[in-house]
C-alpha cells in the first residue's frame, strides 16, 4: 500500500513538473516568435481550446465570434487554427488571398498514405496539381466521362435499391449510409483503370461489415 502511494505521488509530481516545463517553454517560444495573431480564447495547456468547443462546435464558434471578432485564433492541441466567421473574412482567404492559403498543412497521414502527399487532394498548388486536375476532369469528372459511366451509376443504384428492399422485406432497419458506402465503392472501383466490381457486396456482407470507414477503405484498396 505504501509503495503504491509513493508511486502515485511520483507520477503526479512528474506530470506536474511536465506541465510546468511545457508552460514555460511555450511562453518563451511565443515571446521569441513575433507573430501577429488574431484574438482568441487562451485555452488550456497542451490541449488548447479543444475543451472549449463543447458538443456543438459551430454554435460555440459563433458565440466566440461575437466576442473576438470575425477572425479568431484557436490553438487546437499542437495545431494552430484561424477561424473566419463572416463572409468578408472568408472572402479574404478563399478569393483575395487564395493562392497564399491554397496548400494543405503537412500531415503524417498524407505523407505515408498518399504518395508523400503528391496526390490531387494533398499536393501543393503548382504544375503537378494542375496536371492531376486536368487528367481527373478529362477522364473521370468531365461531361463525356460522366456520360460514359452513366450505365455504371444506374446499375449500382439498382443493386443498392434491391438490397434495401431485401432488408426492408425482412423487417430489418435499412442503414442508408452503409448501402451508399458500398454502392460508391463499386462505382469508384469500376471507374478506376482496372475496372473491378465486388460482386460479393450483398446485403449480408454490408450488414456484417457494419459500414465502418476502415472496411470501406479496404474495399477501395482491393479493387
């Protein structure tokens, strides 16, 4: 019992010292960096403003905007975020200065899963991104491409509706999100160059997977 209390005390002291060190280092680091940031809530150590958002972040941000103005700075964990809460403020990011804010911040997932962040979703704006967009519009999203793949969409919607009728006929709940996920996976699988459709994605398999995002991603990867 005594040993357990000593260990708990040592853990508590270590956590306290870590928090104090983090606060001091963060304070010194912020003083060294002369950044002019918009006003915003102070937040908590380490986790920043995450606890302040609550269960309805959009409502909380709207209330914060009334206090701090159209541009707010929030520290979200180790990340930094600027929120534009009025049309004029958003226009500055999305129209007036769009080239300055067109690139995504680097994240580990994009680096390791998306070809070192070189796909169309995460690549920096430039010649490569323009080429990827051109190829996507030409072969997947253009009017001619959409017309060519109309039969695929019609067929998959038919499969989805039949699956919904099966489930409804058995008196079970129809989980539309799961059905849509697998219908979308089959559409994408056939638009891709290898053009494979998973014929095994039936009602039972959809219900068995539970519509999880990881299963959906694996379905796309196996096409």
